[in-house]
């Protein structure tokens, strides 16, 4: 960097460095201008402190050579003022002082000078010091530029990060919206299904009731005309009995549908959360099913870890277990075989797994994907509503915050696997 061929350390844009030379001794000034110009620097002379300040502020040079002993303001003063100004603060200042002058080096550095040269000058020394400080200044400038670039990159990254965060939030909002609209669609489907299901029994009831009404009117006319025979009355009573039975049966079916439908909307208040032993709770639930099992030859057992203590909704678990067992009784053994129904419980890392299985006729692969859908049933003719497993699904996923799946091999049996958290969040 300081080689002889290197003429004048250039500034960043490759133009020669600008040096402001300040000296009130004309001969010194001329000499310095000559030496430095020869070296290729762009040199600007100033005869006193005030001119130096004006020149530096109008167009900041790359370096200043500054005489100390000048009439007011002297070199220290000029230096101090340049250092106080944001625009000129960074310009390196080399002080010039005559050997015979009283020269305070400490002051020179404390007001902000980077170096000093004593007169009479040695050309080599001046050039070496000038070049060194210009090079230093160049490096400093490059560092500053790098720093600025880094800062810019950081703020760009921060902005990118913020944009990402925003996108993420928007995505989350969209996802919530999607889930909501999916729920609404499911609810719409459910309502349409309920309307459809209830339409039949209510329709039959209306038909039966209007038949009864028509027959009654006819009978009344005959009676008023005093033409009523014994057989007219017997016919009417037959019709009345048949119609009222039909009405009753269909209204009962509609009422049952409505009761089931109410359960679909997993009632949030009727179930209490508490801490309980899972295996003994299941045993109690199964015990309550004894009357239903009495009419069959099935065996029902609860097996597995006796130490599992859950904090959850036992009522929901009872409802689920009851539905699963009732399904085995209703669907799995059409030929009244003696079935083997069992629960198996285990725990692992904050999760409980409940296996429930029967060894009945199983579920056909093409039905397996639909069993949790509302109104899917293969037993409509026998009064099945197809809401049982849908209720189970809602209880497991919503109330108990778990998962349920079903595996089945036709003619071998059906197997449900439930994964549930042992401990439900406090806010649930
Ligand atoms: N253990 C099982 N073995 C064989 N098939 C089953 C079993 N459990 C359920 N299924 C099949 O899944 C269908 C849906 O069951 P789900 O409990 O939802 O309705 P359902 O029992 O028909 O009617 P509901 O429970 O509303 O009275 C049943 O109709 C039956 O085809
Ligand atoms: Mg059922």
C-alpha cells in the first residue's frame, strides 16, 4: 500500500484523495502544496483557520494538514470545531508544528488529531504519514460501509421475518375459518339428515291420523242418521286400533331419533370432569350393562393395567363403552352365537389406550370408512338410527381430545382403538 509506484492513495471512487493544507506561513503552504500535488493528490490550500473551517465544511476533504500556531482561531481550535461537526468529524487531521514552538502533544491528540509532523519538513516523512492516514481512513470508510450494509441486511431480514409471521398468522386464520366452514357443512348435513329421518315416522303418523279422522267422520254420519249397525262399529274399532298403534309406534321412533340427535351435540355441561381409576370405572360401566347381556350368551371382560388414574370425563367414557358394547350385541352376532367381548386398557407417556373388540361378523371393508358418519347404519329396518358411532366419535375427539379408529376383518370381528390423554387441560 505504501510502495513507491502507488501514487496518491485514491478515494473509494478512484479519484485522487483531496488534502486540505492549512498554514499561515505562505512559504510553508506553497512547499506543502507542491510536494503533495507532485504525488498526485488533489491539494487545497487555506491561509488561516476560518478559511480552513469554511473549506472543510463546504466540501469535506479526505485529510487535513493543520498548522497549530496561527492567529485566532489556532489549530487546536479549528480541530476541535471540525470534530464537533457531524459532517467533518471523521476527517483525519495531522498537526504541523515548528520545532522551536512550544507544542503540546497531549492537547493535539485530545482535541482529535491523529498525528503530528514537525517543521522543517522531511518530504519522505510527510508523504509516509499522509499516505498511512489516508489508507486508515479508507479502511475505516469501508468498515462503515460494510457495517451499514450489514445493518440493512439485518433490517431486511427482520422485515422478511415479520412478513413471514404475518403470512403464518393469516394461514392460521384461514385454517380456523376452513375448519369452521367444514363444521358448518357437517352440521348442515346433519340437520338435513335428521329432517329426512324424522320425515318418515311423522309422515306415517299423519297418514294414519287422517285415515282415523275420515273413518270417525263417516261413523258419526251413520250414527246421526240412526243407521249404525254392529258390524259398522266393529269395522271402525278395528281401524281405530290399527291407526292408533301405527301413530304411537311412529311417534315413538321420531322421539327416539330426536333423543339421539340431541346427544350428537356432545352436551358440554352434563358431564363432570374428575379423577378416577380407568379399569374399575369400566368395570362399573360394564356391570350396568348386565341386564342387556342377560338375554345373550356373550362374555364381557375388562383387562389390563389396574393403576391407570385419569383426570377426564368418566361420563363420556361410559357413554362410549355402552355404545360399543350395544353395537356388538345388536350387529355382531346375527345367529345368536356366544360372543367374546373385551376391553383392554394400557398407558404410555401421558396417553391411555383402550382396545375394545368382539369376535363377531365384523364390518365390511366398504363400510369401514363410513361407520362414524351420522346416519350410517345397516340396521335401519330394525330401528337403527346410525348415530351411535357418530356420537362416540364426537365424544372421543371433542370431549376427551383423543383419537379413535376401527379395524375389522369380516367374520373375525371388530376392533376399536382409542387413544386418550390421561390428563385433560385445565381449561377444558
Ligand atoms: N361391533 C360391530 N360389529 C359389526 N358391525 C358393526 C359393529 N359396530 C357397528 N357396526 C356397523 O356400523 C354401523 C353404524 O353403527 P352405529 O352405532 O353408528 O349405528 P347403529 O348401531 O346402526 O344405530 P344406532 O346406534 O343409532 O342405534 C352399524 O349399522 C353396523 O353396520
Ligand atoms: Mg349403534
